[in-house]
């Protein structure tokens, strides 16, 4: 992978290849909590949207049925 | 045959919602590398933990897109590089292309600071490396990290930093020279204690 060029024919720094510092405190825990928060947020949003749409639909059905001469949308049951 | 990371990725993808144990194990395996790189790319120790967390969370929510064409380490490395560079751009409000080239005085100042720290860092090569990289100007450090730590090609580094390839090569050459000189100086300073 190393490129040869007139600008840099130097070798990569071996010291950096495997260089790592000690990981900070409790990264896995922070990641887990962040994932849980995001998942919970997404679930709550989905629930709210579903409830809103269902409520809107029910109101629409009631409204249509209240118009004389209409049966409203067909229901399976 | 699947390696340990691929097995964990498979388990994480097939886990019940809310069960992040397999992914947590992946985080444990890669946290040191990701956090170290985040620290050097951002140049800020305090930001590094937050950035590493955001990178891992991003990886989790994109895990289904991981196709195994490269290793998990390479895949998460790309996410990390993009995330850290976006962070730097937001933070500094500018592209890398307009950063000033550091002058020779930057070298001299860096060498004296590293030498002064050598006593405290005696025998601790990791801390010496960290100190040298932290003292290095961002214009040199970021391309060096992308090339020598993350293993990106010169063209990839140039693309990510929105620079010409020859500028990138010159900066990396300069960064390596600066690093080697400071490392030798730091190591010899420590040896004299």
C-alpha cells in the first residue's frame, strides 16, 4: 500500500502502527445507555405517531358515517 | 471461517431488541484504538470519549450495512475518520485546505517542550508518543494519523482533507521527520535522567 513519490519515500512510523492509549472510563456502558436512549426515543415516537394516526382514522370514520346516506368504510368484522 | 468480530456482528444483528451484549463486546475489543484515534484526530482529550461514543453508536445503528467485505476494524475505522473530521470542521468552521503551514519555529518550540517533558515521561514510550502528537500542529498531525495509524492511502487522505495529493505527501513527510526528531530527542532526554 505505501506509495512511492518524490515527496515522501519515508517509511511509515512503526511507533504509531499499534499505538493505543488506555481506553476511557466505561465506554461500553456509555454506548449501551446511549443506544437504549435512542431506541426508547424512536419507539416512543413511533408509538405517538401510530396513536395519532389511529385516532385521526377513527375520527374520520365517525365523520363519514355521520353523513346521511353513507355507510362509511367497509369493515371486515 | 468467521473471525471473532464477524461472529459478534452476526450475534448483534440477530439479537432481540434491547439486547446489546454482543455489540458491547465489540466495543470492548475496539475501544482503545477508536478512542486513541479520536483523541489525536480531534486534538482534544476531553472530546475523545464523546467522539468514540458517538462513533460506536453510529456503528451500532448501521451494523446491518456491514457486509464483511473489509474487517470490522477497517469498517469502524472509516466511520471514525469521517465522524472526527466532520467534528473538526464543525468545531473550527473551516476546511483543512486553508490551514497555515507551520513554520520552522513550530519545530523548535515543539522540540523544547518535548525535551522538557522527557523527565516526566522517562520509560513511558506511550506517553512520549502522545505528548509529541499533541504538540504537533494539526495541519501535520491529522494527515499523519490518517496515513500511519489508520492506513489510508495518500489519495484517500487528500480526498478526506480536501487537499492536493502532493500537499498531503509533503505534510506527512514533514510530520514524520518532526516526530522522529522529537521522539529521538525525548528518548535521549529520558535516558539522561
